[in-house]
């Protein structure tokens, strides 16, 4: 065991503070007013410079440093870092002197052989959040977690680890927020006071201690800084936000067509159909089954005629089989991971014994990408990367298996957690080579911090139970808190048979998740929307239709994620971290779609729901009844509804129901305005399928709601909006139908001005069939151009 010891020498050079201690050397750098990086390694080592999580590391900044004898103080306009010299310890504070995080005074940083651990003092009442795809409660205090990507088939409520490793968490200390990202992709462990009342710690089983510290004050600020380092999503194709239908498996090709045709015949909006492993010949990657899928190009053309996109599964294992071209080529080009004696590693997966490509080698990623490009040329639109932990039937790949690691070389112990992430990277880069500016969609089961750059994530092999219904909401919340904005879970549950009530509730929740994919396992009951009877079909159709009405909102929120890393689905922690009730078990599954639309998940048999409304005035989404928070509320729910609330100040853009994203809308933007507080919103549009938006081909406008005024800015960008008219739905404002004495509207648009009483009422317009509609809801409809528009209540 080696304890870091005392500081014996320090100097500031190359925009970083370099320190030598009794047993190690340190480097501390500042990246902005709220971000520090702390690196520690043994004296004989050099600091790591390459990164999978942070491909474009920003330059460090000049640090304002003061030597006070026994300690050094680095201070920004936002944070203070105190560096104690004897022994070496760090304390992060606010400028007011509140401790955010500090090393345990007796332990600090300790090495045990290759394992390095940083012990932090537990602050009174300290809370912890994040770590990505983790089960358990929203507040991680008192728990311990491990990051090691795992094939966790039919995982339970407290299974750990799962498929995704994300060594990033947020903490709350003395009412202030902070974040820590352990920049290390080896196996890591995070202890938040489990089995002790003294310290929390983070630990890496190999590599170096390298972490970033982010100061608050709010979760959104921390996530902004974290994703500035690890990268942000680029806008996916609009069709990937549509309803996606999958099953293990649809085959033969006639069955795939039957499913697609049934969606259209039953008037259920949908955009994507998946092909699981049975489309391949003997499960061999980059093949098509000779009998079940004899003419894939023809099948894809027929699906295209029905306005369906095709996503196919890709597993990393390449079957060991003589005369199988992918295998033979892989051997010839030396693409597979190997034992130290040079023999390729063999592991068992779907095709039988397989070799596995080394995705940590740029040349291998190119090779894989070329095969992906071949599928794109056949018409495939997107790719579903599975079994990429990598999974070898529940067993562990031997630690001595070697990987290139971009020329650095290393073993499976170092490469394991980034394997799936680099497979997604290779898949995306391969597809984009032949897409000529079109966007692709990559879905992955396993990934690592930074993987949000290349793929969406689904929460793996869940189970058809109420417990998993609620856990699914919590997992998506946690992934969002950890920088993954495009996520969802298998609607209805992958394993087991979903009961009617469970499917009904699950599809209602999933309508508000960024990724809405229904998926079920072989030998389970069919789980398409029409499989549960007419009543459930109607409910499913209504919620899927509502999702398509919400696409302008979902798309605008995903655009926001490209700018600041804030996910569409937001735990209540984002805005209400100072309200302790959000951490209680009864309410921790609730989430926001954006800032103001709140969804409260409920079990399949629930007739009453206990919900928590944070501070402010809240409207019930389906009937506009208002309730005030902060308070708990008990609300009655019907079999076809879930509790949904909209906060005063909300601006919610909707469109008419379309049946797939390539179907033009009717040109009418339904803008729902919820009076009672001020609010703002950025509405974003582009063509939804090319990268032209990265060259100003977008339409963006800000909308502001004040006490008596709605203002829409002029359009920024060169894209011509799909909307030519706007209809303002005015929630919470009182109007008299056709009465000249009723409240008036003053419209200010360019040089055109008039006063008009509201006389248009259509309370049933564009509400889902299950809605308890608002009687007497007023709206005003106007032409919409790219110019500013102001509507003032007089």
C-alpha cells in the first residue's frame, strides 16, 4: 500500500500546477471557472494523454494561485480549490466557504498495487446522483456500484452492474451541487458511504487517478461542463423519434411485411421496423438468410413504399467458419483480438465459436465500417449494436486477451468498458461513408461515457413486470443525468408476457421517452399494439398519436441537447434539487419532458396515484384543472390514462397527428400557452434527415410568454418552416365566446395592428380520444411567417 504522502516540490508550468509528493506526482489544471482536472500517478509513470471519453480535450487556462505556506489556493470566479501540502489533500469550496467535496484527512489517495482509490469525507446529509445506467434509488447515498459492462439478462431491481459504464456522478453538499467524472475506463467502483459513515470513494482497478471536478450551482450547469468534455449528440434522423417496432424475431420476410402493413391498415403511426438475429444466415454478421430473406433489397423497397425505415441488428462475434468471407477476410487482415502468443481469442456467442474484432484499432474500425456500408447500400437505414459488452454467454473474456488501444496496446481489463462504445463508433462511421450527408441511427446496448456522441441507448433485456415499468423510468432519468439524451427501454418488457394493463401503461409512459421502441422475446406472446384487444389498441393508438403530435417538442429538446447536453427527459432533480420529497421512493420515478411537462409513472393496476407537484402552479394535461405545489396530491386515474401535468409558464408546441415523419403536417403549429407564470421556449426545425442543418439550414425562433404578452422572435436560419399558421391555445386565461365585452387580443406584427375579441372555440381539436377535454378553451389562429409576432392580452 502506498499513501500519496506530503508535497515536496511544486511548480506552475504549461498552464498546470505540477506537484511531487512522497510517493507520486500530481497535475492539476483549470479548464474554466467551474472545472478542474486532477491527475495522479506513481513517480515512475507519465501522465496519460489519450482519451476515448474526451476526444477533443480543451486547453487548460492560466490559474490564479496563491501560496499560503502550508497550503496553495487556486481560485476562480466561481470555485476555490485548497491544496494542503502536508499531507497532500484537496478541498473544493464555494467562494462563500461552503465545502463541496474534500479528501478524507487520514486517507486521501492510496495505491494498492495497480488499484488506486481516492477517499472523500462524507459531508452531513450529502446526496449522490447519476452513474448512468444504475438500478436502485435516485439518491445513491449509502450504496456501492461497479462499472463493468455486463450482459445482464432479465436483471433485477438491484442488479449491478448493467450494460453501460459511466463513471460520472453529481453530489449535493450543504445545499450546493458539484460533479465528479473519473476519467478512467478500467473497472471502477464508487462507494457513497456503503458500510461506513466516514467516507465516500471512487476507485480504479488499473490506470491512473484522473478526475474532473465540476462546480454547480445547478445540475444543468454541471451537465453542460461534463458534456463539453465528453461530447454531445448530433441530431439523429427525425424518423428515429417515431414509433419503433421490434421482436426477436420477425421472419420470414413476408412476416415483416405483414407487421408493417398492419400498422398502416390499423392507422397506427410508426416509422421503424427491426430485423433481429434471424435475418442472418446462421446468425453470421453481415449476411442474409438464404430462405427467410432471399431478396433483402426487394423487401426493403416494399417497406420503404409503406414509409418504414429498416434497422438491423449487428453482433460483434464473427463466426469461425471456413469460406465465410467475413471470417476469412478478418483473419487475413488481422482484425481480431488475440492472446499474447498471437492466437485469436475464441468465445461463444449466437453463431457458436467466434472471433471478435478489435474496435480499439482504427484500421479495424475502417474494416468493420466497410461492411456496414455494404448494408447501407442495400437500403438499411440504421443499426442496432447488441451483445457488445462483449457478451460471451454470461462468461468473462480472459483478462490477458490483447487490444491495440490506438497503438498503446493493453489487455481486456483496460478495453472491456469501451468495447461497445468503439463498436458504435465504427458502425456510425461506416454508415456515414456512403450516406452522402444523410443521418443514420445507431442503437447500442453497451457503451461508456462519451458514447452519447455516436448512439442512442436502450436499457437492455428488461422484464414484463410492474417493477421493470417503474425501474425503466428511473433508468432513463439516471442516464439523462449522466449525459445520455437519447434513451428508452423495451416497451412492454423483453422477457415474459406483458399483461394487457401493463402494456397499456407502459406505452403511455414511453410516449414521452426520447426512444420509443416496443420489443419482445421469442416464445413470448406477441406484443404489437393490436395484440391485446381493441380497447388496448385504441389506447396505444392514442398515445402513439400524441407522441407524433409532440414531435416538434421532442425534436426541439434534442436540438437543445446538441447545444448544452441537457436531455429531453429530465429528473425532477434538474429543477427541484432543493425539495427533499423528490428523493422519496414514491416520487423518484416522475420525470419532465423538457422543463414544464411532467409525467408520473404508475403501475398497471393503479386506480389512484400519489404524485408530488413541486413549487408552482400545475395544470392537469387532460382537463386543465389546476393544483399548486409544493404538495403531494392523490389523483384518480382511469385505465387509459396516467397522471400528466404542465407547469404554468409552459409553451408547448404540437402538430396534427401524422402517421410517419415523411407525411407532411397540415402546416398549423398548435402552440399551447399555460398562463400563470413567465416562460420561454426555443422552437427548432430542420429537414430532419440531412446534415445541412450544420450549415445554417434550420429554422429557430424564441417564444416568450409573459403576464399578458406572447412574443415570437423572427426566424434564425435559412430553412423554410413547415408551419404556415399558428394557433395559440390559451390555458388559464378567461374569455367570453363571441362577446364584445370579453377580453381582447392585440396582435402586433410588422406594421399591421388590430384588436379582436376571441370568438373561436374548438375544445375537441387535436386532443387524444382518451382526453377529458377542456370546455371553453379559447384559441386564436394567425398566419405565420418568419417575421416577429407579438400577441398582447388587453
